[in-house]
């Protein structure tokens, strides 16, 4: 799976239309969301910053994810995704943030968190953050591409002006 260029453009257009900037906090994608957004010319109009926090220490140091949250729930969990996205928003000037943490494979999965498990955190300034779990099939490249596509699709949804039906 590849990330459709039209989806990246839609996210950029939606952010630009709202006058919003985005911050990303990425683990399993290693900066791919940020890379896709900044592949477009003029990305400084909507992209504020990205955090690549692959290690647990980076999640704690750069995003303020409590070490106890990771120790109790694991790096791939709802509490960690929520703490990551909250940290990205708090540590940026962005109006919206997305965080991803997952098991891209081919190893590293478990019975309760098999390969392809990804937790997403989403936050819009002034609103409560929320998390979503998705399960993607395929190899490492497919899981990562599906993660980027899902994240950008939700960004488009979240940037819709109030009262607009999607």
C-alpha cells in the first residue's frame, strides 16, 4: 500500500483552509507522516513540527509521557498514545496534533498486541484528546503506509469547520 498523494494534498488543503498548523508525534512510522506532509511545497503554511520518538526514553524526554504509563500499559497503548499527542500539542504552537505508536512488524507482536496494532492519538487545541486503535494487515511497509493514510484521513475529518457534514 502507498499513501495516496491526493490524501496528503487534502490534509494540507484542510489545514491551510483553517489556518492551522499540525504537530506530529511518531513512533512506528519513524517520521513518515511528517515526511509526507513536508514533501509538498509550501508545507510551512501548515506543518509546525514533528517528534520522532521511537524509543520509550524519547517519548518521556521529548513528549513528557510518564515512564509509569509506559511501564504499566506499554508503549503501544491508549494511555501512551494520549500522552504522546498531549505532549506534542503542549510542546508546539500547532492547533492540531496526531500521535502514532504501534507494532509494524515483522516481529514484536504479542497475543494482545499483534503485528499491525496501532494506537493513534488526536488532539485539537481547546478540545479533549482522543485515541483510536486500528489493526492493519500486511508487511511492515504496508502497516506503516496504512498508519500514515489513516492518520491523514482523520486530520482531514478533524479540520472540517464546525457545522460541515462530511
